C-alpha cells in the first residue's frame, strides 16, 4: 500500500471517528436498554456525508469502494458495536443494485435521499422456508397492467420498523418453470407501504436498538419504474452488485 493510500485511509477513519466521538457508551447503552433506534447517530452520519460513501459522486456520494466502506464500518463498530453498524450498513450495501443495475432515472430518484439520510432502506430476501437457498423463495410478484402485485412473507428483515423503502426479491416466474433456478427472480425497490406490509418485530438476544422483523406482504403494488434492471435477473444483480462499481 502506498503512503498516500495509507494516509487517505487514516483520514477517513479519523473523519468517521469525529462523528463517533459525539456518541459515547451512555448513548449506546440507552439505545440498547430502551430498544430505541439510534436516530441521532444515523442523522449525524448522514449530515457528515458518510452514508453516501459507496454512492456515485453524481448522486451526492463519495464514489469510494468496498475497502473504504469496510474501514468506515470497522470504526463505526468500535463506537457502538452492532447497534451502530446495523443502523446504517443496509443503506451502504443493500441499495447497491440500484447503483450498478438501475437506470439513470432510478439512480437520480432513489440514491440522493438515501445519501442525505432522508430515506431508510431495508433489505428483504430471507424467508421462513428459504434461508441460504435463495432460489426457493416463495414471495411472488405477479404482472398487472400497471406493473406488479407482490404477496409473500420475509423474515429477519433488519430495520423494517423504521424503513421508508424496501429492496425486495420476489419470484416473477415460478421455480418449477425455470430451467436455471437462479432465474425468474426479480428485484424491486419501492416505498414501504405499511397498509400492504405488516412488520412484526422478532424478540431477540442482543442488538436491541436495531429491530429484526417478520414481514407479511399482502397485495403490495409496485410499478415497472420500481423494478431494478430486467425481470428475472434479480438474483444475479443482488450477488454481483456489491463487487462492482457503477457503469
Ligand atoms: C440478526 C439478523 C439480521 C438479519 N437481517 C437480514 C436482513 O436484513 N435481510 C434479509 O434478507 N435477511 C436477513 N437475515 C437473514 C440471514 O441472512 C439468514 O439468517 C441467512 O441467510 C441464513 O438463513 P437461515 O437463517 O434460514 O439459515 P439456513 O439457510 O436454514 O441455514 C442454517 C444452517 O445450515 C447450513 N446449511 C444450509 N444449507 C446448507 C447446505 N446445502 N449444505 C450445508 N450446510 C447448509 C448453514 O450454513 C447454516 O449453518 C438476518 C439474520 C439475522 C439473524
């Protein structure tokens, strides 16, 4: 590693540390004790520009990569443990399919509010009967004249109590009809409509400040404009987005 890069990394860590300095052990203990989302920390990180670390500069981000994001998250975790890290990490990595596979209109509409901390995203892939075998998810997005309607269940969705938006993976072609089982899955990023999605918090041990949830999705309408990339390619988008930069 050249001296310049080492110095840039140290400057980054120091910059994150300056925000963290405002949030001591009493703050994190209080969030954990009360099960309270660390809103003030989230806001401070957004105001200092850190939520856009991996977002393109054209949309208000810093255009940096996974190495810098990892350094940032390591410093954040040293400040408030999983409560601090989980309060922001979904917004760094979860929406990355929009960066890599979204169109210009979607990037312009979806990314700046995330960078500014005005929108909070949650990330809904895991299901009660489909953990690591993602191809077995049953949540279905059926075609309508106006777009899609989504029905199904998700589990372990982090921050769903606070999210304004949801990145959701759903089957647009049934498993049995796909020659390749990783196909027929599509990715949507849309408003978290609480009339159509019930989020039930799961009691758990530790990280009480950041909620874990089971979601019941019932007739969630999503327009074509909120589908990320091509129909049926969502699985590939998900697992490739984190390793590629915006085109
Ligand atoms: C606190 C928390 C937060 C989370 N947040 C989110 C979130 O925001 N969004 C989201 O979508 N998901 C989230 N998850 C879900 C997480 O990603 C899943 O738990 C994970 O994908 C594993 O799924 P599973 O728990 O159903 O385990 P399973 O898939 O049931 O696996 C259980 C065990 O079996 C092993 N196993 C599974 N298949 C095989 C195989 N074929 N061969 C050998 N071993 C195998 C696994 O290694 C594992 O040890 C969260 C989970 C937790 C606990």
